[in-house]
C-alpha cells in the first residue's frame, strides 16, 4: 500500500512510482520513458513530490515503496516541469509550439511542408505523432524564457530508409536503448559528452557501414521528428489506419497500414501485436508501400491471343480457364500453392484441385515444406513446429541452426535477445556470417554436411553424461534404447575432426543444454543441404525431448503462410488438418462435406511437379505466385495459368494471367510459424481490377458449374474452414495437442537420397517478387549486408 | 600496429567492466584508439563498436586519430588564460593549420589544448613533446614550430 495523490493503492513488487501512477490512471508527463525499455531518468519531466524524500525524485526511476506518500501534480511541480521542458525546447525548434496562430495553421496546413530544414512543427514530418509537442501542450507552454540555440547539425540523409535531423533530438536516448536493449544491435550511441553530446555512430560512420539493420525500431521509439521514414513522411494525416498482419515472413508481426487516397503510404508496427509487440523489420516497416504500389502492378486479366497476352474481362478469363482446365486428365494437371496465399485461398485452391479436377497434384511451392512437414508429423503428429515465439523468449538455452536469423526473421532475434538477457546461452550452428556474433554466445561454424555428425555428437554427450530428463524420457518417450545403441559407434573426437571444430566446443555447446532445462531450437532452410533433412529434424527434436519437453522447436520457414497453406491441405498427401488422403475415414468425411468423389492416391510433390512439367507429363499447370525457379523452362506445358501481382518471366509461356490482390488489399487469415492464425484486413482496394486469390478460384469453379464455391467474403470461407478442419477454430495459436508418447529418432547414417536440385531464390520475396527489384533501398541494403549473394532454397 | 593492439587487449577478461582499462591500455600501446582497435575490443567484449566509441568519447583522455610525431600542447589553465594563452593557441592553430585534436597532413604535429600542466609561474606555456616553453608570446610560436619542424625533417 502507498498513497498517490491522496488515494491509497496497492502496487506490485518492483514497480516504479511511474508504473503505480499509470496503473491508477494518473498521467505524469514523460519523454525518455518508453514501453519495453528500462527506466533511464534523463528528461526530468516526471519529477514528483514524495514525503520524506529530498528534492523532486523522477517517478520513472524511483521504485515504489510501502507507505510512500506521493504527489504527482501541484503548482510547484507544474512550474518545475515547465522549466525543464522550456530548457529542452530552448535547444529545439519551437516557433510553432509558441505561435498563437497554431490552431488555425494546423487546421489548414494539412500536411507538413517539405522544407529543407525543420524550423517548427508545421515543417516537421513528425507533427502528427509528436510526443514532445503533446507534452508541451499538456504543460501549456506559451513562451520559452531561455535564449534559443539551434545546434546546426548537418541533415543526415545519405542512408537508405530513414532521415536523421539531430537538430530536433532531445537526447532522450530511446533510440539508443531500443537498438541496444531490445534489438541487441547497438548501431547507435551517445557520442561525446556535455554540451557536445549527440546521437551518432563510431567515427561518424554511415548507418549502412555501421551495421544498422534498418529495422526502424529507433524511428518508432523517437518522441520527436529527429528520425523519420523517408518514403512516407509527407502525406500527413492518413485517411484510415488498418491493423493487419505482415505477410513478408512467417513471424506474423501485426502492422498498422496508413492509407491515403486509397494507397498504402506508411506502415508502423502495432504495439499490441502478439508476435511483435511494437517491433518490425526493414521489410514490414519500410518496404510495403513500394512493394504494393508499383506502377506496373497487374490490373487486368490477360489471355494469350496470337502469341500475345491481351487484357480481357474477368468473365472471359474465367470462362477460358474453366474450359481449358476441363480438357486434361487429373494426372496431367497440377497446382502450386504459393506459400504466401491466405488460408482461405489455399483452402479453396486444394478444394478446387480435388473437387473440380479430381487431382491430388497440389503442393506448397516451397522446398522446405515437404520434408519439414513429414518429419514434424513423425515427431509430434502434426505438420507444425511445437514451439511458440513466447517460448523462445523464456528459453533457458537456444540453438539456431542453418539460418541467417537476423536477415530472415529479424523480429525473432528480439526474442532470442530477450532470453539471452535473462541468462539463456545462445548457440549458432552455421556460418559465422549468419548472425551478428554479438547476439550469440557460442558459434559453431560448420557446413550443412557437418550438421549430422555434430548433432549426433551432442546427443551422445547428453545420453552418456546422463544429464537428460530421466522422468520424461522413461515416461513419455519410446525407443530410448534404440537411440542409445545407435550412439555407441559415435566418437566425439572423430566428429570434431570431420566437422573441423574443436572437441571442447561441442562439449561446451552441450553443457548449455544440460545446464538449463527447457530450450528452443530454431532450424532453417540450410538443413535442406544435408543428406537427410528429415532425420536432422528428428534428431533436433530428440535434443528437446531429452531436455524434458516436446515444445520449443521452431521451423524457420521464410514464406509468410507456409504453415497455413499446409494446414489447409495444399499438400499432395494430406487433406486439411493433416488428415492423410489414403485414410478412408477422413476421405469419407471430406467427400461428404464437399459432396464430391475425391481422388484417394497421393499426388505429386512440388519437386516432382516441376520435373513432370519440364518433361511434359504434366500438361496443365496452375501457379499462384512464384514457385517456378528461373532456370526452369515450362515450354513443354500445354496450358499455364498464373496468379500474379507483377509481370514475371513466366509471362512468355503463360496462357492466362489473373491479377491478384496484394496482402494489403484483401481480408483473410494467415498462420505464422508459431501456428498463430491471424487476420489480414485490407488497407486499400485491390490495384486496378485485380482480385483476391480466393475469389478468382471461386469464379472459375462457378464457370465449371461445380457447387461449393459460392462465397461472398473471405470470412465465409474461413467459417467453412473452421467446420471441416479440426485444427482451426478461429484466430490464435492452434492447439498441437502434444501429449501421449513421443518417439526418439535413432541416429542412422543414411545415403544421400535422390532429390531435386535446390534452386537459387531471392532471400526477401513476396509471391515470387524479389523485394530488391521493387524497393530500391532494399537493394542497397542487401548489397551492403550480404554482398548481393542469395541463399539457397525454393523460389 | 595490429600486434600492438592485440597485445594490449589480451591480458583482459571478457567482462564489460574491463572496457575503460582496455581502452587505456590500447592508447598507451598505440598512442590512439583506432577503428581497428575498437572493432577488436567489440569482438572481445561483445559490445557494439558504437557503444564503445560512445563510452570512449565520454572521456577526454582518449584520442581517435593517429597523433602526429610531435605533440604540441597549449595550456589554457587559469593562469595561462589570463596571460594570453588563447592568443597563443590561436596562433598555433594558424601556424599548423589545424584545430586542437587534429593532426597535420604530413603527420608531423598534433595539437592539443590542455588545462594546466602545473607550472603556472611560467604562464603562458606551450609544450612540444617534453620540452616546455615558458612565457611564450604570439610571435614565438612560429619559431618554436619551425625549430621542431627542421629537427623532424633531419630525423
Ligand atoms: S519534433 Fe515535435 S515539437 Fe519538434 S518540430 Fe517536430 S512536431 Fe514540433
Ligand atoms: S534501424 Fe534498428 S538497427 Fe538501425 S539504428 Fe535503428 S534500431 Fe538500430
Ligand atoms: S534521436 Fe529521437 S529517440 Fe534518439 S535521443 Fe534524439 S530524440 Fe531521443
Ligand atoms: S519480421 Fe517478418 S513479419 Fe515481422 S515485419 Fe519483418 S517481414 Fe514482416
Ligand atoms: S521520464 Fe522520468 S526522467 Fe524522463
């Protein structure tokens, strides 16, 4: 109990005076405090009066204590705060703050003026979000009683994505702290001391040279206009703000789309986002407007006539597709579901393939999908990882294997960093380039060919040292003896030799697991380069089981909805909800609810579909955005239909092109790597006459006179999904129902299986569109960070 | 030079608290804190180079550019100040064509402004390397620099 403004209130251990005030609805002005950051006590605006304490302690850094008597506001405090703020403003352009025409000016000056330098709020890109301005208004600042100094720093506009004008900086340190504390990067710092202090980089390097990831966290944390997103700072107040889910990777960050004149102008991360809590990355934060607003977005359906693609009406295009597709045998037809499709579109696409064309030749267009799902089903019974993003943050140890996490899933590094600050040891298995080495404790640098021996070695040490969770293993795991026996032949010394690493490094890595119980393993697409990726996943799962918990394994699939597209049954051997196609009962259920006879033999997988299309045994191919590697020629095909948002190299062979809506232009759901089903909401209308994918499919089905595709909205489709797919019942993380017994995977040297080659793909893409081609600043960044090289994997 | 930096860093542990002692050791060994040194320290302590630079610039004792072969110091302590230290500094800046903290293009001289070197009776003072020049007046500055420059050339 303590007293705040005369009210007796309870408080939680560890709360600050500011927290107590906030929890009781009392406003104290602050500038250097920011959610998620440790208290800093730099701005001195939050001064309060506490009985028996000398002076005026800052509320943000003073811990609440029993019996405290706090006064948060009186005339003297208000004067004091005004004084503090006037001092701050004496070094900040404040002409607009004290201007008596302010209200009219704001009303009629609809967007900030594109002046070279900001001399007041009217000229400031931040004027609609400014905390400094709000605090000044709250305190009723009418004049500044100190002489004004303009610091006259040069404007910093050389870096991609955001501009910096440190003349507006109030040195609150929020940018520095978010970059260091939250992101773990530390690309900026306080430089110099006293009057010369400014925010900057070592030796005045550019951000690009200094290792900045351009995640935008600093821009979002800044209470002033010192940091501003270049591409989106001038349109002024948006017409509407739509909260949706980012579809550029599988983390599933919540984003707020700002729309003006029916165009997405700016994007900010959503502080309430369950996966990201206000964080984002360079793709979600800065590249969406350029990605979706390109001048050459496809606007009309196109069909091939006289060897040219010509625009036609939707009716004509759908009619033609229906007629053409109807001509082929089921085994001559195949569908590729882009892992960026919404759940609704993926569900309808596989339903269309199975019901209208009687084929199971449908797969997710990602090489990482098939082997991952297969071994996941073996391990946990379902085609999904068994870890959540919050699990990562709470882990006692973390292993990242086969992925450049900082580039592929930047917001996950925030969680890894969080765990690390609470003492988790983080190990990286992969190449040292894979991650900022400061974000990990142990880095085991091996090629993918070394993953198998290395993981076997780790298992051997765990089993032999006996440091595993015996209760869990005897109670809930099968085949422990098989595993133990298979480890007998293994010799750590030989392994260290094969992998070219020090033996004690393997031991050190293993000891982090033995020491700290529950952990997380994040594995990425580089494991595809191993001889037997499926077994690698099984062995990684072993590590978790031995540590005593089946949850904590997270597949780092790149594409936003690779999870959901699989859940929806866009797979050659599974119906929605991972119900096997050969299972008579499941098939009967679907035949019943879809009122159709369904094919019961597994179809071709993605690599096989590509092979068959090259050879010509597949005659009609339906592609929904990307998935065809550049090196492949589809000249053998009789018929090729595409859903795309931009022209692509496939236009040379395509017979029909349907213009699709981008994810910012449609409603629906996508499912993140933690199995979280999240909504998409349209922030703008589809470009030109383009349409959401699910609608396109319905239109063709209708032309084929097949029933079961009469939907008027994405949410109607989702309702049907909830009815037929036992995994999905609404938004949120679907339940893996992890229980019963788990099977440990024995270590067996397997021969390299026959496998299609892996194709180059752009690291950052959306439906086959390479972000570097659409967003010029992304190109600059990619070339800088990665020297322009791409990772291997599916397109 | 790389060796010198590594030697200086080596004896210390990986704890963050070692940052200042490491910086001091590097400066003692190498006369200044180079970009290279900061990135080595960053790797060792797992702190970003920017954070280290930030900490280092907080203390006036650290130098970030390679010092010239001769260090010219002009005192602006109280005693020197009242006896015209500022004019001496001004003249030195012009003679060398650099500001305090900078080094001449030929790397011969660096200039530093110091606050009292403990011989106030001799004010205003100027120090070149270890040699103290007492009661300097503006017209002496050119001669002093020239003397050291010719000596520098001979070396
Ligand atoms: S930072 Fe805020 S207070 Fe300063 S000029 Fe911009 S809008 Fe006005
Ligand atoms: S963009 Fe991100 S990495 Fe770069 S300085 Fe800001 S917070 Fe740090
Ligand atoms: S740039 Fe912004 S966030 Fe960073 S210290 Fe200055 S005002 Fe604060
Ligand atoms: S981390 Fe992934 S989901 Fe989040 S903003 Fe970046 S691309 Fe989008
Ligand atoms: S909010 Fe307390 S000092 Fe800034």
